[in-house]
C-alpha cells in the first residue's frame, strides 16, 4: 500500500514537472515569435524610411521639371507676343518700302518720257521776272529735297526692317528651342513619374507586409515597373529619333532639279508647263560647298522655313515665320503673285505660323507638287504629298514668291 502511494506521488511529480516544462516551452515559443515579429517590424520600418527617402527624391525631381516647364511656357508666350509685334512692324515697313519704290520708279519714268530736265530749264527761262525765276527755282529745289528725303527714309526703313527681321527670327528660334526642350522634358517627366509610382507602390507594399496585402501590391508594383520600363524604352526611342534627325540635318541638302515633261491647259485657257522632279545627289567633295550655299542655320531645324531655305540660296536668313515671308520678300524686291511657277516659293498664310514649300512641278494652278519639310509631322525635306490642289488645303490662302 505504501509502495502504491509512493509510486502515485512519484508519477504525479513527474507529470507536473513535464506539464511545467511544456508551459515554459510554450511561453518561450511565444516570446520568440514576438521577438521575431518585433525584428520584422523594425526591419520594415527601416525599409519604409529608405523607400520614403526615394519617393521624396523623385518627387523633388518631378517638381523641378514641372517648374521648368512652367517657366519655358511663360517665356514662349512672351516671345510669341514680341514676335507678333515685330511681325506687324515688318509688314508695315514692307508696305511703306514697296509703296515708295513704286513712287520713285514712277518719277523716274516720268523724267525719262517728259524730259523733265529740259522742262525745268525752260520753266526758268520763261520766267517773267527775277522774282518769278527765283520762286520757280525754289519750288524745284523743294521737289528735289522731297525726293531726297524719300530716298533717305527708304534707306532708313530698309535698315530698320532688316534689324527687326533679325530680332524676330531670334525670338522665333528661341521659341522653337523652348518647344524642343519642353518635348524633351516631357519624356523625362514621364519616366520620373513612372519611377515615382514604383517607389510609392514599393512603400505601400512594405507597409502592407504585416497586413497580408503584399501579394496584391506586388502585382501593382510589377505593373508599374513594366510601365516604367516601357516609358524608358519610349524615351530611348525618342532620343534615338532625335539623334537620327540631328544626324540627317548635318547631311548636305541639294536643291531639287526639275525638267519639263509635257504641257497642259491652265485655268484661263493658256498653256502651262508640266514638270517632273528629278532627284539629285551630292558628292562628298562638294558637301561643304552645298552646306555653305544652302545654309539654313538661321531657321529652326525641321521647320518648313528651314526646309525651303535648305533648298534655295536666295531666301533671306531672317524672313520670320512662314506667313510673314510674303512681306519680307516684297521688302527685298522679290515679285509675288497667285500663279504657281516651278522654282517659286508657295506661301500659305493660314494657321498660327503659316506654311512654305518649294514648287517643283506645275500642271495647273490647282495641281502642283512641292518639296517641303514639317508636313504631317515629317521634319525632313521631301515630296510628301505628290500632286495636290494648293487652293483647297487646310493651310489657308496660297501665294507665291518668284525667284
């Protein structure tokens, strides 16, 4: 009996000891899990701080780009307003110059046909008295002085228009450069914003780790990373396109050659020559000479004005936007009109900037071909539309400047 009681007490002691040990082990496991969770939370907190620093850095870069875009846009608005004012002055001065030229030419013709010098002498000899002769001499002297003043004003206006044209072209070039910078910044901004989204989603994923939402956020992060990769690839393609365009602009551009091929009836019943453009090539030995002859560096690369200047040496370097070329050309003595002619410059005055192109083939006043740049986004010189009616385009009324 005593042995049974002793055995029972011994067994109870062993069982209680095992239960106590089990409780200790269980408590230790919980403590270990809490410690592990604390370590995990501390690690996530450190990762969140690093991710937030990345977000802040990218956001600062985005803000810088946006501020620069706002500044460039404001500068473009100011320069375009200045360009409009200068263009108005140029058109006014051009009209005055053309009007004076006509008056001076008319006086010259009158002097040749009427024998004005002989008439002046006869007028003095026919005077009834010395007082009458002096009066007539003074009147003729006043006429001569007026003509001299007109010539001096003509010279002054031509100098002023040349200066305004140069200033206007510089403003136009700056606007074009700003537009290019805005396009470049837009590509960088797209990449930065994609990177920002990746960083923000990465931060959100780290914060959601303890809440079992990481899988969904990781999918979003993967999609954002794919978008960032696509944006980077798009930027690389854009930069490659810009580099290819810059390389193309460094190649010499030879003026297109045209040869007569047939005759057709014009709108007024007359005969108008039909021309077919013939491609020309430029050898490496004459590349420097062609570049010097067709220097278009005063116009924005890729624009229609650059394209025409690249093909014609007689175009002025500071004629302004396309819609101002008529006034600028007239001021320099070039003929203008509404009849197309091979070798002439077609000028459309519609739109904000207008458009210009070199006429390379004419069948009639409603069917021509041109060599141009910046048509339908093609910022290189070429025949982009074949035969077409220049009077029914969306570019407005068409006029021509003759060489």
